[in-house]
């Protein structure tokens, strides 16, 4: 199983620190996620690539998480344009780092209708990808149905992909999904989730999982991540989730509270669940 965490700090040491916490994949920001500018230091890139080789990490299991400033759904023209430019530069950074996937939230519709927002995200993706490095793919993440967020179910995500006409991939965030009413703790809940995926994007396009417990109960629209097993999904909930073969083959990235000490513990919690299931 591929598992790791969102890693902060200098990217040059991320491969080493990943192995130290017991991971074999990770997620990073390509630059400071609260800044519109991007920058890439050649020395850091070189060290990063050396680390990937040294620790034998598979770049196709790694994610870059795009900046939080990006809003491809924005009805405001200036924000929409700036978002496209920034996301495009993140795809270029991904290419420089020899990584394959850039994860982005579809965005917030603000005061515009959902249909308009979905259309805008789709068009933005088409425009971004038509002249971006072809070896890097865009990955759309399901978000929490909080505020004006769009892309909180697979029907919306599929609509965006169809409008773009591009081969986009998808990330399932377990906290966001739980926030939106997907109950992965139960057989029925999993059946519902997996058949919705089959009926929309198709399971083969779900290539990443953000593995987070939830501080709030099912369907609360709060988007507050919790350590694995310490929230409302809980150890039993994740045991049910991991009992599905089609889930376990997806790389799992923790975005749980805390730093590397906590992430190391969370990885251990997951490994214990797998061994309980007789799988590792
Ligand atoms: Zn995200
Ligand atoms: Mn996430
Ligand atoms: Mn979140």
C-alpha cells in the first residue's frame, strides 16, 4: 500500500523525511500556498530529484497540492484569470520536479449559480491544459459542501471533466466526503459511494485518496480534519473503508492535524488496521 502525508518544510528533504515517518509517498505544495507568485530554486530541485532516486520513491504516487488562492469557479474575471495563470505555473513546476499529478479544488461559486460555476471550472481547465506540459495531469478533489464550494459529489466532478473535454483524474478526500454525507463506516455507505463513482467518473480515474478523519459528525459541512481513528469516522470506520480492494490500491495521503510525529503515528494506525484485516 502507498501511504504518506502532506509534507511541509523544504522540498529537498521531503523524500528523506517521508521515509523517516514510515511513508512511501507524499504530497507537497509547489510553493507557498498563500502567494500568487511561484518560484523554483534549481539547487532544491536537484536535491529533491536525488532524494526521490535515493529512497526509491515512485513519482506517479506523489501529489502536488495547488495553492488555496486558486478559484477556477470565481465569477470575478480578475481572480479567474490569475487562477489560471497560477495553476498553469504549478503544472510547470510539477514537470520540473518530474512529478505527474497536481491536485486542485474545483473552487467556490461565491454568489453565482452552481451551473455557471461548473461551466467556468471546466472552461478554465480546458484553457490551462491546452498548452501545459503533457506529462502532468490535473487531479480534481472532492471538497466539503461548505459555503459556496462546488465539486462535493462525483456528479459535479464529472460535469466539470466533461465540460473541459480533458482527461482529468480525481482525488477522494475522506473527511470532505464524510462532511457531505458519504458514510464510509458502513457497507451500505461504501456501496453508495462506489456505485456513484462507477456511474460517473469511473473507478479507474480515482487515482488518489486524502486520508483524513473528521472532527464533526456525518454531513456536518464543517471541513475539520482529525487524526486517523480519533474522529467520527473512527478506527472501525476506516477498517470498513480499507476492506475494499479497489480502495487499498489507491495512494493514501494524510492531511491530518499535527506534524511529522503525528503523521508517523497515523501511518502506524493505518498499518495496524491493515494487519487486523490480515492484509499487511
Ligand atoms: Zn485539498
Ligand atoms: Mn484534501
Ligand atoms: Mn479540508
